[in-house]
């Protein structure tokens, strides 16, 4: 396969954002304004927070400010896997919060249902599909791991089905598949940018004031109000919700708790009827393989394959820059892996190639907290699983700001924070050593080296 030829026509832009229905930008913030609740960040976390605030407390005046356009970063660039899990999957949740995992699963399922209801209520055209998810084994040791995992999940009450190679290939046909595990209830697929834009419009319809192209430089307390300083004015608020994801937080105390990691993605041109027949995939499940360094992929409404993951990249000093969104080496690697998985699609070409930054924390799922005597709340660290969990995070922040005692705020998951990352250069050394070790474990039948075993004992788990 000529990978260079397959990538030659790929636009260096995000498929989801390259959309003629993209809304016109909103005016930047200017002047001096006082509000009840100020939300910093116009991705999923911020948009859900603003919308839920108006749903829960209609009398509140709510302003949202976004440094770029709403949904322009992680919320508009991801694979669109909207999972019920709040804990980055069953196994991460069981490892960290075994005593409350059943409650977390119940809350996660209700959260996914509520997202579907919001999409329907507001007529959000994001192609919400309850497809379920298919995890596939592509190496012999992963077959045993899937079987063990299926037994543990069924024992915990999950409705999952273990498939052999032939049954897996009847769902999606790849010669690399040796087994599969289907969870038909826990995942929906969405078009990520359109979900963000739909939430933005729902906020506007509810009376939220949104300002785009407005970078907040500083957060301070004047003794009466919290002040958000921008280049063009000051937004004063009684409460502030911080939803800045991978970007530097306004609270210095948080700066070692997350690191920005770049994920890269390809999208094919729409598959023809013949190409679709060669792959099967009539159930349109979201697919992920079972490696430590894993791929995720799904179909779009016009039958493109969006293919991402594997080569998550950390840049020294937690660097974030537009130039890092394009990575020739990683995109070529992803393309080679695509054709190894689907050799019957050797004539397919890629239409888009992009990257985006996600916020990773050491427990691999979101964490929460407050500052300024409970008047500032934050939710960070979703680690690539925020399409669904951000709505839950929004409700947690509102609970905390209002001082409400809820089943959410009583969770150990909400009350505890992860271990911080070390400063540089130890941070880059540790992250890159971990990634190398995970890849080596994939190549050695899953055997984890001393470094990974040490992280396991410390309660630190990482994958791509």
C-alpha cells in the first residue's frame, strides 16, 4: 500500500469543524459586567455547566467566555465516542473506586440518557447513535484478557457478549481480529463539533450570554466579587466555573495535576457501497482494539471511517501550539495501521488529517474541586473520555458552588484528587518512559516491565 498516495489529498484540518453549518462567531467580551455565574471555557464542560445552571437555577444570570470559538479544541476534534462510563471504563473504575463503582455506573447510565434527551429536546443535529462499542483482540494474549474481562464485567452486572474471531468479523471484517467483546448499551456516537454547537445554541436559547475570542488572563478576588480580567474588560461574578481542559488553568495549584497530550486522527473519504460491503459493519459500533497503545475508530453518517489514537504525544514543557496538530510521522503511522487492519480497503484515500490536545491526569478520569472559599469550582482531567462525562462534571461543579450535599458530592471519586505530575524534566522522562514501556508490553504478550509494575503499585495507570 502506498501510504503517501493515500494521504496526499488529506486536508490538514478537522473533519468535524470543516462543516458549512458551523455557526457564525459571537462578539468578544468588552467593558465591565457583573453576573451571578461566570464560566471560563466553551468546550463541553463549560457549555454543559452554563446550560445546566439555567436548567437548575433559571433565575441565575450566566456568562460564558471562550478564548477561541466554542468547540474549537478537544470538544470539536475527538472521535465522538459518548460513553456512559465516568471512570474511563470498568477496569479503571474498579481499580480506583471498587466500593462505589455500581453507583458510578448507575449515575453514568443516567447521564448518557440525559444527554440523549437534551439532544432530542433541543433538536441538536449531531447524529446521536446508540451503537454500542466493540473491543477487539488483535494479538493472542489479548484474547485471554478479553475473556477474563468479559467474565468480570458480567459478574458485575454488565450486559456484554464475548465473540470468537468469526463472530467478531461478522460485525466488522478485519483479518487482524481474533476475538471481540460487545457492550451494546454503554456507548453512543455523535458528531463532536455539532454537539458542541448545539449546546452553544441551547445555552443562548436559555439566556446564557456567550462571548467568543475572549481570553481570560487572570482570576482575582476584590473582596466582594471574583474578577476575570481580559484584554478588553473585566467580568465580575459571584461564582466562577473553570472549564479550561488541557490549557493552563487560572489556579496555579492545578498546574501539576494535568498534562496536555496530543492525539492524532485521520478520516477517509466516504466509502462506496462496495467498500462498505467489504467491511460489513452494519451495526455501526464504535471500535477500539485491546492494546495498551490502542486505536479507536467509527463510521460517520456519510460512511467515512474516522481512525485515531495509538501514538499519543507529549511535548516537553507541556507545550501547546497549533503547529503540533499536524504530525507527518504519526499520521503516516496511523495510515499504515489502517491498511493493516482493512487491507480490503487498499484503494481508500484519506480526506482529513488533524490533531488535538487532551488533558491527562494520573488517575485517567476527571477530578473536581473548589477554591476561593468555595466560590470557584473546576473539573479537569477527562483524559480523552469527556464527551459524556463532561455533563456529569458540570453538575458536580454546580453542586459544589451551591454547597449542595448530593450523591455526586458524597462520592470518593469527587472528594479525592489524583497525584500530581512531577515538574520538568522528570515529567517528560516519566511520561515518555511510560509510553515506551506500554508499547513494549504490547510486543511482549502483555508482560509489564519493572517501571509499569511500579506505577501499578502506586495506583497510576496509563494507556494511549
